[in-house]
DNA sequence: ACCTGAACACCGTTCAAGT
DNA sequence: ACCTGAACACCGTTCAAGT
C-alpha cells in the first residue's frame, strides 16, 4: 500500500514483479514453519499463487532454489558472527563469541541450518555464489584465530597452520550445533551461551596454548 | 549352498525366510552405491524381488527401515573406535585414535554416515534401540577422556564436566567428519590420519591441559 | 503369517502452448 | 518475456484381497 498514489496500477504486469524474491521468501517460511522436508517446489509456488511451472523461469531446478536460500542463510550467519565478535575485546573472548553466534543461529533456525548444510548442496561446485559468504566466514575464522595468537606473542603461523586452526574451530562449532539440533544434548535456551563457552573452551584453549 | 543336504527344500516357504535382513542389506547397498537420496522403499523391494507392500510387514514405514540401517551403522562405528583405541597406549594417543577412526568411518561410508546422522532420525525418541550403540559410544568417550586426565594426575571430574568434555570431543570429531564430507576440506586418503591428528590435536590438548 | 494388486495423493521435470 | 496446462515417471502409504 506504499506509494499508492504515485505508482497506481504498476503491478498489473502479470504477477509479482519479483517472483524470484517471493519464491525464496516462501521457501524460507515453509522451511521455518514446517521443516526442511516440507519444502517442495509445488508448495512454494502454491504459496505465492502461481503455477508450479513458473518456478522454472527463475530457477533451474529445486536445488537451485535451495542454493539461493542457503546463500542468504550464510550471509546472515556471517553478519551475526561479525556483530558478535565486534562486541568483544580479547582474542579468546572473540573466538568464543563467534562460537556462541554460530550455535545460536543453528538453534534459532534449525531447519534452515539443516538446509544450508544438509544436502550435498555444493559438493560438485555448482552454485559458485554459495562459496562467497562461506569463504568470508572462513577468512574471518582464520583472521580471528591468528589475531588471538598474536596477542599472546606467538610466532606468525604459516598458511597451512592457519587453515588447520580454522578447520579445528569450525569443526567444533559445527559439531556442537548439530549435536544440539539432533538433541544429543539438551540445553535450555538461556543457558546456551554459557554452555557453548564450556564446550568450545577446550578447543579455543588448545588453539591458543599451542602458541606456547 | 551350505547345509544343502541336511535341509534341502527348506527355503520354499514363500520367499526369503528373512526378508527383513534382505531389505536392510539392499538398503545399505543402495545407499553405498547410489547415495542416500537414491534409497526408496520401492527400490529396496525391487532389489530383493518382492512387492513394495511386503516391506510393511517388517517395517512400520520408511523411517523404520532407515533406523534399522542406522543402528547397524552405529554398532560398526563403535566397534571400529574400540579397536582403534585398543591399539594405543597413552591417553592422548587413544583419544586421537578414536578421532581418526570416527573420521575414517565417515570418509569410507559417506552416504551411510549421512543416513545415520542426517535425517532427524531419533529426535522424537522413536526407535529407542538406536540409543543403545550411541550411548555406548558416548560412554566410551567419557571414559577415555577421564582416563587420559587421570593419567596426568588431574582431579576426578564431576559428571557434568565429564559430559561436557565428551561433547567437546564428539563435536570436534563430528564437525571434522562433516566438513570433509561436504568437501569444505579436501584431504587425500593416505594423509587423512595425520590430518585428523593435526585438526583434533588442539581440542585434545585443550581437554587434557585444563587438567592443569 | 506373509505377500500381492489396485488406488490415492503427492512429487520434480518435460513438452507444447498461451498472453 | 513470463506464465499455464496436460502429461510422465516416480514416490510413500492405505485398503482390500489372495495363498
């Protein structure tokens, strides 16, 4: 209803003006409300009031729509991790804050998180745009770990060491997130940040103590 | 062909004598050969040469068949972890061996591993038998970590600390396994054990150093 | 007790049109 | 350029039989 007078009957073209956007949003809603399995192309099309075949004008197939979803998810995840880090001073505090943000995202959007990591979405290198936010996240990890180690007066790590360290922390965060989603661990929401610190603490300590 | 003379025409009852077993095996083969998505009830039935409806005589639904699969997977995983541990002396060496075994299992049976952990298989507590091998694995983790810490003269940890420690190591192993399956990390097969040690090293060190 | 057959309500995807 | 409609080959699951 905004701009009703300035651009009156502009929307009459055919349907949405941005069906692509509408489909991604619908897919997000379905996943959030009904779970990852409930998402189908036909249901997404139904929700935006369009023939299911119209989807193919904007996405090559079902996986392409899922990839678009995942891409936005990774962007959000990185943004939240950055924000969490920015609130902290001190290397280890920043690393733990990143872990809390990662796990909190998974806990708040469990089905969405599963879509992002669940299907073998980009194993074959389709959807290269997915790599952008993931690469950013990885660089963020590397940088923060290196900074935390430098803070402790450690020697500068070589690139391979930096990669391995980033993988170590990513693995710990990711594994913890999944164990929580699988309910292998149950933690009440308000206790979650403290729990993350307890569980990720050893890994962070190990990463920084190897700095001797 | 064993026992051909002692029990000649015994198998003529109707079909398999053990259709359940045959279905689980067929499902395993499908998953291993064609991937987790390729598995369908109808395809499994087809492979054992039976009407797809016959499956329902042995499994309540598709998830029940998947659960049977997963259960055997967890049993194998625990057995391999135990065997790997048994070959090592020294607490940290045993923890790292467990990590290598866990990751090696995932690398050798990627699709199987995804079935075991992928669908929200036992979130709701259906299939309680699944909890048996998983519980064993968790106890193994707890025990080995506690032993490694005791070896270093650490005080005995309280139950909550033991649980948190086990989760920390499980998360690290599981996360690493998944990052490898997603090809977020690429490691050539012969280098995998050494890579596991490098990546899980910080977590193991962190767990044991907190023992002060 | 164990298996079959036809049927139902769903999929993703293709082909050939409609505006 | 963008969307529709009918059709195809698949699902999991239910109902009602067959041996």
